[in-house]
C-alpha cells in the first residue's frame, strides 16, 4: 500500500482479528495503518493494509522508532492479553503486558507528541452484569470517545 500523503495511524495488536479489520477500515477511509504487533497471538498474514512493524508495546524504543519512521499522530490500542482464565492464574504476566505495556505506550506517545488514542478493551472488564445489553447511557469519561478527526 502506497502511503502518499495519508495520515499514519498506529494500530497496536493490529495482527489480531479486530485489529486487522480496523486496519482495513482505516485504509478504506484514507488513513495509512501501521500495525505494531508482537505476533504472540496475531498473524502476520492478517496485516494486508498499511505497514507492519514487529514489536512489543513494552519496548519504548521500538514504539518510538515506529512513531518517528511513519510520522504517526494517532493510535488505536488493541495489544494486550485477553484470556480471563489465564489472567487469574498468572496475574503478574497480565499486569506486565496490559498495564505496564499500556503505560509504556502512553509515555512514548506523550514524549513523541502523539495526542490521540483510541483504547480498546475486552468487555470482560465489566464483569457479569445483570442487564443485557449493558446500559451505557452515562456516556464516556471526559475526553474519551472522540474520533481520530477530533469530532
């Protein structure tokens, strides 16, 4: 995919199912997706839109290199471990990847002047609600839920 003048968007975990579909949607909307993925659970073959950077979100220098190389101004964060049962067995592993990895990503973004982030998380964080579907009428926290275009 030729980048041309398309704005680059970092897609962490972009070699997974949702990340790959997001990269495709970004490309269709005129963005240049830059997939940053360790391939621990994703697939290189799924990265068919934009660029691929093999890396781990806990690696600050790898993230900084990708952001600088592609001139990234926004990010969509899907990278993380998601298996609930395994997270109970190995909470330290999940903390290191999901929490510390996200902190590393946020720190690098701040240091590199990348101000826009879409954070995606598993619905498992909401627990077992009594109502289905879940009522989200209270809206998003201040500053979240904005599009890449700032609307």
